[in-house]
C-alpha cells in the first residue's frame, strides 16, 4: 500500500486547483457560460446544416423527375415504374 | 526473555492502528468501493446504448441505417452537456416541485442542491472524500446514463422520417428536463410524491420507461406515420427490417446493460447492514433485484412469445417489457411473483403494441410506446397491488394503490405535454420531418450522400400488406406519396 506521498504538503493545492479558478469563481462561471454557448450553437448548427442538406436533396429528386409533381391530380400511368428501389442522386435530364 | 517479549509486544502495540485510524480506513475503503461500483455500472450501461443503436439500425430499412444510428450516437453529444448544465441541478433542487429553500435545496439534504450547479465543487475533479464530494461525480454519471436511455427509448419510435436535428432537440428536452424532473419528484427519498404519497418506483418503471414512452407518444402524434405505413382503409402495412439479426442482438445487448442499470439504482451503505439501499433509502440487496430482473426476462420472453405466437421481435421485446413491468417493485418482489407479473407484462406489450399500431394508427417503428410506455405505467400500477404497505421514502409512507395512481396522474401530463408541444412547434417551423421525397429515397443519401452497403447488390424494397402478402414497395410508396400530394405531417405544402 502506498502511503508515503507527501499528501499533507500538497493536498490543499491539489484540492483547490481548477483551471481558471476554484469553485464558485468567475473562472468557473465563464467556463460554464462558454460550454452552454457551444452546446446551443451546436444544436443550431445541426438544424441549419440538416435543413440545407434536406432542401438540396429534395430539390434534386424533384428536378430529376423521379417523383410525381405535388399536385392534386391523380397518379397517372407514368408512375407505374417508379425509380424508388434505392438511393439515387442522378440529376437526370 | 520475558523483558524481551514485553518490549516486542509494546513495540507492536505502539505500531498498531488506533480504533479511530481503523475506522478512518474502513470509511475510505467504503468510499472507494462505492466509487468503483458506480463507475462500472456506467460502463455496463453503455451497452444499453450500443444495443439501442444496433436494435434500431437493424429495424430500419437499408436506406435509413446511418441516419438511424447517428441519432443514438449524437444523443450522447447533446444530452451530456445539457444534463450537466441543467438536468442535474433539476434533480438536486426540484424535489418539492422547485427549490423551496433557494439554492440550499431540500431540508433533507442541505447543500445538495448547490452542489449540483455546474460551477460547484461537486461537479468537477476534487479530493473531497464524501458523498457530496468527488463521489457525486459517479452519481452524476449514472444518472446521465439514465438520461441517455430515456432519449434512446424515444429515438426508435421516430426512425425513418424524423429529422436528426429535431430528434436532438427533443432528446435534450426529454433527457435533460422532463425525465429528471419526474425523478426529482418521485425517484428520490425526499421527492414530494415519495414523502407525501409513498410513491414507489424502485428501478424506474415509470420515471424512465413510462415517461419516455409518453413523451414519444406526444411526438408521434405530430410526426405522423411513415409514407406507406397505412393503406386507404387505415390498415397497417409492415416494412421489412433490413437486418432482424442485428435487431435481436441489439436487444440482447440492452438486456445485458440493464443489469448495470438495475445495479446503479441502488446505494451502497457498506458499513451498515444489509449494505444496500434502494433509491428511497430503504434497505434491499443486490441479489434481490438481480433475481427479479432475471426472472423478469424469463417471464417477459414467455409472455411475449405466447401473445405474439412466436414472433421473434415481439418475443424479445416481451423480455424487455417483462422487466420493465416488474422494475418498480424489484426491491420487494419474490422471484416467482416477478416471473408471473413479467409474463403478463410481455403479453401487455404485444397486445398494446398491436392496438397502438392498428387501432390508434400511430406508427411507432419499434413498439417503444407499448414496451416502455404502457409497461412502465403498468409496472407502478402493479406495485400498488402487490407491494402495498411497503414503507417508502424518508417519511416511510406505505406504498399504496392511491399513491401509485397519484404518480401516474402526475407523470403522464409531465411527459406527454412537453413531447407534444415541442414537436408541434418543430412541425410548425417545418423542422420536424424530412421532405417526403427524401423519405422515399432514404435519409442516408440526403444526410450523408452515400450508400452504406456499397458492396452488396441493391434489391427492391418490399412491404408486407395487411393480408400478409409481401410485395414490392416502390409502387405503393409512390401511390401514397401522390395521394397526399407529398404533404405529410411536418411538411407543409408551401415548402415544396
């Protein structure tokens, strides 16, 4: 069993040493605020990036003619062979 | 000779530790044991999330596998910081519905509330040897894993049409707000439901599973079914999972992780008999709950198998449902009682799953509302009948059917309404659901621009009709898309 560390001589420093300051200090408040900002910014970025990707892909698929137009008309015979067996990014004619 | 022995004896006695030193050593060993115990429950509980990822990915169609898996992975990225900054504080300070005594928190644990703030001593590396010192970090981590679990329960229900970002926002609300509020109220020794009504939910049938299921139901009502899930008569079709083996393995991993979940729901009190306490600080033992979870699986598999007439997916889901059904009383139940009750739980999951899918026409892709939601509520209901009178919480209020009912009445709106309202807001902002064109093609191409099985030949997607006939899916999906003009829940017409 290791019991020969000079614990008494440095435990005070080790216990209270936090980067940017000890508990309930300006440093820990600042770190907390920065962490919350990163968390919120990441969520907003996820929303923005996904919206961009989905919009682009939906436009590509509609432009490729692989899907019927979103109209009130009933599906016609032209849709009998839908190209939906799997992913495709072919922009088409 | 005699003097030599006497001097040796006196020298030994001089070196012998005093009773105070021995007590200090015992206390330190006890704290180390406690810290190591919770650390490894956290490690084992990671398997729950490995399992959820495999389970849901296997249940998804080939075109949606990575978008499904990324939900589970990114749950960790968003729930961890939000639970650190807000969730743990809610648990520490809202036992009476709010921080009744300001930052000091509940009278039962003075100071605990303040220690749950993210800038406090208890929330970072420190050398304070006490339950509210460095040991609070492993408690925090165990609760964090519970939080991931609540979000993961919801994630499976939403697959193949929800936006990843929408799911992440909902995961934060559920994992770092809703569930931990109900835990503060009814899953702590000082919670108002516990101290006033004797509400008893030892291993979180309702506070984790039931609440996550109710939240998911609120989201599903706004999200709507996958394109092609229901025919014109409202009859349910079935989409073939791309890998049922992966789904079953995922469930088995979840089961393994649940042993860690069960263990993490106990406190060690290694210096006082019997050494273990439940979440309400009532005595129990690790062996007691280990027996209940094991017999819960046995009964749940049996009930699921009987009710589903041998369907593999529902047989395994029945195991999980069985355990959830007996978790609330796992510190009390006899193994035979757990076996019997969990068998009914497995059946309840199958029947309620069919009702939700076919009658309510709610497209829950993995049966999460039935397995977790319905059986979570069923579990606390059973405690009111089969464990009535057992003392619970700091006030030792006997558990009762009325107390359990009070918990159910408090938690259903607490869970359902936030899920419904937040998903409704996302729907109104057109941020809840992917565009229908993307849904038909598959989410992976839009989200990641690649096919994640490039070496395998692509085969036509199939769908199982209500009469059991298996047919090619594409014509049906196109027809359903066209019939609704591409307008689905969460995708207003003006955006396409």
